[in-house]
C-alpha cells in the first residue's frame, strides 16, 4: 500500500493509503475514535470505528497519548469541515511508540516554558504554520532574484572587521590571526562580488550583539542582501519594492491555509501593491513630532516612531535620505546636500517596523578613506574594500531584507521569536 503524506490527500480521494505520523490530539465517542494526526505536511482527522478495525488497532488507539508515533491505513475522503479539508476512515492502526505525559498540553503555557521546550513547541499547529510561511518567503525571495538575473554568492560568517557598528559585534578567537567577528552583514563582500558578476545576492545568518529585548530583535537572524553594480538608490529601491510585492503575493497564493490557522487578516496584505509612497526623512520627523514624539532631527527612529509613520499608509512606505551622521561609513552622501545620505528604509504597515534597509554605496576612494577615519575604523582591515574603489569603481547600491521581520508581518504575530526554529535572544541560547 502506498505511503502518502497528508498534504497530498487531494490526489488520493477514494483511495486506501498508509499514513505515518504523530498523534496531535484525540477524542472518543463510544465506538468511534477521532484522531488528529500530523505528519509534517499537514493535519488531518482520522476516524476509527471499533467495528471496522482489528481489536489490536482499536486498543492501540485507546492507549496512544499525545505525540505518540503511529502508522495507520484508511480511505481518504473529502470533508470541508475537517482539518485540512480531508478525512481518513481508518482500517488499521499500528502504535510505533506509545507516549504519555507530553509536556506541552492543549492548555495555556507561558512563553518562558514554551521557549524552554522549543524543540517540542515546533510541533504545534500554529508554529507549524509560521515556519511553512517562512519557507514560502525564502522560496519567493530566491525565485524572484534568480529570475531577475541575480547570482547567489555566499559571503563569510567570520569577518576581520565591523560592517555596521563596532559596538554590536560578537568577537571570536581565530587561531593565530587574533580576533575575528561573526558577521553583521554580507554587504561589503557583496560589493566585491557585484564588481565580478554585476547583480548578486547573499542569503544567510547575521549576528548583532545588541542588548535589546524588544519584540523586533534577535541576536541571530537571516537576511537576503542583493547588490547591484552600475546602480543608484532608486534602482535598489525599485528592486526592493518588486521583491516585497512578489513575496506577499506568493505567500497569499501558496500559504492561505496557514494564514487561516494564524487568523491573519489577509485583506491588509492584499493592499500591498507597487508603487510604495516615498517620505523624506525631514517629513518623517515632522510627522512623528506632530503625533507627540520627542525624537529630534538627526536621530534614528525607534520602534514607536516607525509605527506612527507606518500608520499613515496602507502599504509599506519608503523613508529616504537619513542624515549621513547616523548611517554606516560606506553610505554615499546626497550630492544635493551631503548632510543627508542616499539611504532608505522600507517600513511595513500595521506597526511591524523596518523590513528593508539599504542605499547607495560610496564609490570614491578618497571619500571612503575619510569616512573610515571619521568612524575610527582600522584602514588595514578594510584594505581589500578600499581596493574596490581603486580598480573599476562604479556607482552601486543594494539593501538587506530581514526574513524574520517579513515573516512576523505576513503572519500578523506579536513577536519575531516565533519566526525562526530556534531563536537566539539576549537571555536565551537553549535549546
């Protein structure tokens, strides 16, 4: 008999199949057992009638506790009322491992307990749905960039110097080479590969030793970072806008059932269409100050500021030309007013904050040397980066998009710790 995954039931209606999975929940009604079974591809209700199965199968179903490993056989039928839209009439059941006293029960548990048991919490229907959305986001990102002529080039996790700021680095002893650091971004290396391939992206984990406990921060998170040679700020933002729209539409097309499990209001996501509105930094400051913010000109935005800005729009909004003094050393000054930088953030609606940050990179060798000195960064560690400005330097731009931030927004959830299988936070590295 063919072993079939629950997610494939639509192709096997009326057929008798074998299913291997785990008992998510069950209830009994005299001579009927209703078993909610999951196998990683979905959840389904299996109905077992005492008269239709051998006595051993009935007894195995009675003994099985939550998360027992089971293999069952039965006929697939369509039922719109059932979880996932399908049901299976059981003809046989084998108890592969009998489990009792599973720690995570259907009752309410606090976040500390659930995070301590994250390795088991991942099995819940809500967490399953979130990680399925994450997978769709990752696939949509890769497909969009690949289809638009970008080459994936992996960048190092160990780096000899800072990319963003020296205060948020994780230091590592690197053999006889002294101190190395876990990467904050692949961008600097992307600039080198963009000069070789024209249009590139890296996609991997990044690290920030930022002592933040907000719902928008992790110490380890994943970013996709495209970089484009012969490009300006507007080119990078056009790519970012197209990427965000594609990701949203792909998730709506492929993960609507998961969004339903999460009780996400998809009408809000349906409104995400290009072009996004542009808002100059100066106007953004005026907007938040008119709503009572004490943030002064020349400061970066906090989470509350970003929420106030985003509430003025139904789609993501592009805030551009931040003051050069608060941006990274490599950001190109605005030629019309060098007080500003050719930088931009894309803020998600509904209070989910920054999902994209990027800009145009400095292409002048002398200008970059000056900025390194202003930021008191060691020129020796950046010699290879300066070389890019000596040999065929051209305007180039790019951005980083945080996967966890995007998944948090699309799922409509409160805290991004649920959007990665094993979150790393200020006070948590277990499990």
